[in-house]
C-alpha cells in the first residue's frame, strides 16, 4: 500500500498500530501468565499476583503432576491418537479429494453433493452414537479416530487445490505409463505440499484437542486423552459441582499445578505451530470456500 | 452407399445412445482406480453421516436399545409434541437463540474489523508478528481455553479477582454467577476465534487491485474513505458467504464450549439444545426424545441456510451453493 505522509495519515497509522499491539498483547498475556505461574511456587504466585516472569523458579508443579502415571498415560493416548489419526485422515482425505478432483470422472457430482450436504445437515449426537455403538467401537481408541476420519471441509479444500494443478502434467504421466495411483503419489502429492501440510496440521490439532468424542465413547477413565484429564483437574476442581466426578474429600489442586497441566496439554500444538504457520495463509486462500 | 446413409440416419439416435453408453462404460473402466480411491471416503460418509440420518427415525419411535430400530414401537409425533409443551424446552431454546445472537451481533464483525486494521499496517514485519500471535488461541481446545479462564477468574488466587480487590471492588464469583455466563462465553469465543477469523478476509483483501487505491488517492480519498469505498465492497462477497455459514451453525454453537462452562448454578441460562441432548439422551437414556430435539435443531439450521442463501442470491450475491 502506498505511504500516506499527511498528518492525519500518520496519526491514523500510529493509532492503528498501538491498538493492534494492545490486542495482540491481550491475546497472549493469559497464556504467558499460565506458563509463568506453572514455573513458580504457590507462595510466590499468591504473593506477586500477576506473574509474567517468575522471580522464584520452581519445578514443583511439574514434579508433582509427573509423579503419578496418570498424566504420562493420557499424554501417550493423545500422542498416539494424534499420530495415527492424522495419518489415517490424510490418507483417506487425499485419496477421495484426488478422485473427486478429476473432471472426467462419472458420478463425481453426486458424490460431491453427498459430501457438501453433510455440512448442512446431520443426524446428530444420539443417532451417531448408536452407529458407533453398533460397530462395537465403544471404549476403543478407534472410536476417537474412525468416526471423525474425514472432515468434509478439509476434503473440499484439498480437492480444490488438486483441481488447480495443470492437467497436462497428469496427461503426460499417463502417456509415460503411470496409473492413477502413480500420478497421485509421484506427481500430485509432491506438488501439493503446502496444502498437505496445512490440512495435516488441521487434523493434528483436532485429534490433539479430542474431547467430545472421548467423553461420548470412552467410559473407561484409563483410556482418557489429556484433554479429558485436564477438564477433570481444572474445571471440575474449581469448586463448581461438589457432587461432580472428583472425590469431594480431595482438596482442589494448587493453582500452580492446574497451570502446569494446562501447559502440558497445550505445548505439543504450540511446538508444531511455527513450522507450519507459513502455510496457513496459502492454505486458507486456496480453500476460500467455493466448491 | 445412399441406402446405407438413409438407414444410418433412421438408426442414428439408437446408435448414438449405445455408443454413448459404451463410451461411458469405457470411461468408467479407464477410471476404475479413481473409484477405488473414492471408495473408502464414500463408505465413511455413508456409515458415519448418512446412517445417522436414517437413525433419525427413532425420534418417531419409543426406541429401546435392546429392540433396535427394527423392533421398537412407533409413536408418531409424540416426542415432537412434547417439545412444545415442555417449559424446559422453551427455556433451552431461548438460551440457544441468545448465544446465537451474541455470535452474530458481537463476534461476527470483529474479525472483519481486525482484518481491516491489520491490512492498514505498513511493514510486513509487524503485520506478520501480530498475525502469528492472534492465530495462536485457535489451536487451543475449548478445554484449554476454559481452563485458562477458570484459573484466571477463580475466587482464591485468580488474577482477575485479585485485581478487583486491588482496585477496591468486591470479588465476583464468575463461575457460579448466572449473569456472568454469557459475557464469559462470548469473550472466550472472541479470544479464541477472532484472530483466526481474519485469515479469509485478509486473503481476499490481498486480491484487490492496488490500482483502485491509487485512483482513490488521486481523487483525494483518505484512509477511511478508501476502506469504506474500496476494501469493504471488495470483500462483501466473502462476508456474505461467511455470514450464511454462520447462520447455518445456528443451533450448533459448540457443544464442548458450553458444556465445559455449564454447572448446577448457571444451568438456567447455560443449558442449550446440544448440552440437553447429551444429558437427556446419553445420561438419562431418553434416546427418542433427545433425538427429536436434535432433529428439530438440524431442520431449523437447514431451513435458515437455504433461506439466507436464497436472499443473498436475490440481492445479486453468489451464495454458498
């Protein structure tokens, strides 16, 4: 954009910058407060209120939460579900997206409509639960993955991206004796890395954040992923429902411990984020809604 | 030769049809691997999206898990009639609509304003930093978002209440006070989604021809006038598309978020259709009644999307489909 050097132009720019800086700060401050709070002692947290950089460093909270196997186990479940789930989802999504991206495929319009329609109308919680139950998936890790294996939205974004790859490339590969699988894996996918990275991240985030499917389909608390455990520790222990699942005899955990659990549940996603972040803008652009 | 042509012309439609059929068959055979690729996905949609739609018929039955859909008794509209006579349901419907209204009137414009502000930043360095920071909350689950705010607003040792005391106010029990449920809900929605929501607007702003701004400046238009006369009209289509999609989510306000904030003290304002379906259906085993509620919700959502889409098309916009 062209530089505006008039007084009002500069005033406008300065105001705009300041306001955005404040908004950005407000966005990250709560999380920084939680991270800092998790690395200090309860006494220090109580005394200095708003901690941004701990004056007294302490790993007590982390030592405590990792002293039992519960958090380890839940982390393991979450990591496993995220890895396997993302692989399964990407495999099924890219196969379907590629098939539907080919214009000479008879019946693609019908299938396309079937997919889009599921975004507008669905059977709802109970009927879906009954299907999952009938398939014998209750209390299995598969219930966290298979019922949400493909997101219609992600599939359409990927399909649109594949459609923009010049058809000539596919034609020439075909002449060289490549079949459709060959074309997809040797030509189309390598050309689609930004889109694949974006969609993988979307899936990974969804699986890491799995909560609803876990409380719906897992009765066995030994199988809980980290998000469900986080809710038990922070939300239910905030003195809300004394009748709630947590044992009333146990006093609610310290603020520092709650904060440490939040950090542990967030960290993996925050570590992946910088690596994939540069792709989002492109990813969103190519998706831009229109089927 | 002439005979042959004459014959051919009468037989033409038949021949063409069979040739077309053959061609289609050939094309299908040539694309057989593509069908293999689509099969798993299609199967997924049939089993996990369409089978549940078939399952909606249990809302016309007294469904008993032991008997299954085939063996349960038909009761017609009984459950739907119950919907409109039960005062509980009207309250839940009201709560759902209020949260929907907050989403549309308070949340929806914010990403647009934020995108316009980000777009006015000179220097890509800060623009990128602000964007990265604003996107982060979107990647946190509702459990994390709710947990962070609980840690901040709790009565003993929460930073917000400590600040209130510091400035000479009384402590507020945000979590148990029903009048704080809606503000907390919408603040959390804004905190988590507003930054992420800018992406799509920024992308479509980036596609605007810079010459338009140049020309407007020649005509003496200031920044605000440029935003008003060029940027906003250029992204109107995207705004309308996203608006329709938002309307479509009318009664889909996110089960997780509300469920996490719900407790015995704020139930009066916090119970929405989704959370009710969960408790009444899965916790209390009223499968048929809660499926009827869910069905009602999905139909309203579908009707709203179709209506808004039609209106936007009448107004000369593209619509979603």
